[in-house]
């Protein structure tokens, strides 16, 4: 099934939370996964939280942290929090995550790379309402007048990736790392608690 994650809401400036987390990670001597909402494309729960973040009215940093270090990290923040001004406001386990995607690709090689990624998602990820459509139009190969030609090939699709937070996040990042990433539109990741 993969690693489990929880969402923490930490009161404090982003730079301080990030520095504390990196210091904790180095001191722990082990690698673990973490994702900050505004850096990783994860949707905030409410509009008010988003607006507060934009206008810096309140310092609340949303962080998804691997459960294997959750308790130790919470204890570290609690122990040092009064000295450095950090406080954990909320912590809740993430049950699942999802994001929407869509694409229209007119290049066979690019389509092949996107297809390879989406045809075999990681274990624990399902692609809901995903029905890709590949079309050939030999009659579109000619240029008509001064207009741009119609494409002789197209690969289209849309759907929702849903599953455990870790595998969904891996797919989301993989989509954004491929050379064809600009051809695939993705929505923000929505968390389910």
C-alpha cells in the first residue's frame, strides 16, 4: 500500500518551519517524505486559509509528513517551539488523495511517453473515468491554403488519479517531471481525511 502520511498545520513562518524540518531530518539520520502544500500543488482546505497565506495575515504552514517520524517531529516542535516560535495547531492522518488531469497531444512520441506513465500507475493509484482516445486522420496531412494544418494524429484523455497519498503524490510529481509535462494539465491535489 505504501507509506502513510499525516497533515500538520504549524503556526510559524514558512522559512522557520522548513529550516526546523531540514534540521530535524539531518539530526534524525534517516530519509523520510515530506511535502509543503504551497510548494507541492496540494490544495488548502478553505478559501480563508488560502487568503491568509497569500496576504501573510497568519503564519500557518501546511505540511504532509511521513507517519514513521510524525510523533518524533511533533515532540521536537513541542520541545523547541517556545524558544523559536513554532506550534503545531492541528495534525490529522491522510486517508487518500486525488487530482484531476487532462491532455490533448498531437505528437506520437510525446503521446507514447504520457501513455507509458498513465497506463501503469503505481500500486495504490486508480485512474477514475480515464478513457484515452487515440485518433488517426490521414486526410489532415495536407496544408489547406494559408491556414495551419489539422493534425493527422491526436491522443486525448482526462480522468482523476485517486489512492493513497504517497503513490498519488509520486504520480503527480512524475507527470510534472516528464519532458511532455506542459502537455498534461493537472489540478491541485485534494486530500481526504
